[in-house]
């Protein structure tokens, strides 16, 4: 899961010229992501390590990344 997210972020930045700041995933993706990091990290730690806000969307069939103004305000 982590390598897939890394590739999404890299492709986004190559295409747009600036980095993504939001990861859109569903609950199942979040479970897989938590498994990738291990049991000791909580949700805030995962967001911090990724450097992305995480938006849970049940209609997210595949993980995706984007840039949203609201996420940039929260990071700042």
C-alpha cells in the first residue's frame, strides 16, 4: 500500500508541478495502510508520516491523491 501511495504522490507532482496534500481512501484502504505501518501508530501518526491529510470516502474505489486548499490551511 505504501509504495502505491508513494507512486500516486510522485505521479501527481510530476503532472501538476506541486505535491499532493490529501489522500482519499475508504475504510478498507485505511485498514491496509495501518497494517503497513504496524500496530503502534495511530491515525495522527500515519497522517504525519505520510505528510498528507486523509479523507475517508466510502465511494473511493481506489486510493487517490489531490491538493485541497482546506488541507493546506490545516497543515500550516
